[in-house]
């Protein structure tokens, strides 16, 4: 039933935005931001539950849980960045959107580089 | 040999399934290729990691990872310190300190020492941001909390008895303490060596103490 709630909310917001846009485009943007945030929070609980379950299975594998945490952090950063960038792009500010994406890429890099270097170390240690 | 292959294959399968599931969750935009890159590298690590046991000595990947991310954090505040005001600087230094503390706690818990159910750490870092080795860890304190019933680990000679909850009772038979000293030294050495290689703290600057859990409010009891 959650999907009906969310779709209903989305369609209602879209209709309101379509009506308002002609007279007051600045309010339309705020409305779309709020709708996005509300939908985000509606699914946040489910998302957390899924991630918890996946994490418990990852524990069973012999590999370090740290890699999974890093992967999840990257997914989270990607989500938030996409969310912000889409809002900016909807409002017509695609240059700011691309800056947000740049920032997200750099932050993802700082998380990913230690994994890449540990792969390098692994390869170096295998080499005779 | 069968056991080795079994755990290897299990590893690969679990990680493959996880990555496929995660791929459903990730946003569809430009970020996708970065997530794919990282998950691919994790997959490669999972595939070749067991081989190191055959070819070379045991490699501790976690150590590399912690020391590298620590390096990135440190360089980052070093660069930022050139631009930021003093107060902001202090906040960032505090954040950095917390990060190191978390790393150390994770690392100690990752060793899975028997009988230890909680580890707390505290570090003193060089907070003088004009100095050359700003961000260097001067001293690290590690407190290991043991379960009350457990006698897998016995306290070291220099245990400082810290009263948790206020009602510490001397109900520990002394002979147990003597028996366990050696195990503890071994564990302490292991912890020290790991922290030394991961974060570059001198071993003599790492202080490890054991604390008995006196059944304070934080202890969860399994019924």
C-alpha cells in the first residue's frame, strides 16, 4: 500500500505544481523540493531495513565488513547528490547541479581510493 | 583444502549477490559508474584475497585501508587549516580525533579478542596547526571492557581500577589474575602492533588498560 501513498502524493504534488507554475514558479520549486524530501523519508525506513539485512549476510562472508560499509556510504552519497542535483536541474540551474555532482564524485573518490590502494597492496604482495 | 575452496566460493557468491542487490538500490544517474567501479574492486579483492595465503604471508588489508584513509583525512585537515579560522579549525581537529578514535575502536573490535565485549579509545593528537607534524597522534589510550564472568583475559599488572557504576567489589580471586597475565600481554602486543602499522603511533605511546564491567546500566543481558 505504500506505493499508492507515494504515487498519490507525487501525482497530487505534480498537479499542484502544474497549476501554480504559471503564476508563481518560485513556489513551485519549493513544493517539488518538499515532495522529494517527504518521499525520501517515507522510504528511508524500508531502505534501512534492507541494508541491515544485507549487512547481516555480508557478515557471514569472510571478507571485511568495512568494504560493505564503504560501499553503502558511497551509495548514500550518490543518492543524496543525485537528489540535490535533480532539484537544481529542475529549477533550471544545471551549472550548480553539475557542481554538486563534482563534489559528490570527489567525496566518493576519497572513500574509494583506500579500497583501490588496498587492492594494489594485495597485488604487490602476491608478486614474487 | 575442501574447506578453503568452500569458504572461497561462498565468499564470492555472497558478494556477487550483495552487489547485484545493491545495484537495484543505487540511483540511475551519473553516479552509477562510480559505484560499479568500487563494487568491482571489492569483488576482485574477494576473489584474489584467499590466494595471498598460498603465495605470500598473510596480508592485512584492513590495515592498509585504515592507514590510507587516515592519510587522506590528515592531508585534508592540513590543507584546510591554511584557509580556515581558528575556531573552525578546532572543530575540524575534534572531528578528526573522533574519526581516529572510531578507527581504533573498530580495529580493536575487529581483532575479536575473547572476552572483550567493548573497546573504547581516546587519543591525544598534535593540535598545533602551525607545526610541521600537525595531526600526528601523540598518545593513544585503549580501554577494553571485559565481561564480568569472563576469565578469558586477566588484567595486566598496571591495571588502573576505574570504578564503573560506583560499587566495585573486590570479589576477584587473585590466582586468576596471575594465570591470565600472559594472554593479555600477547593481545596487547597484537593490538599495539596493528595500531602502530596502521596509524603510525609509536608502540610505547599506546596505553592499553582493562576494565571489569561491574554490571552498570549499559550492560545488556541476554535472557
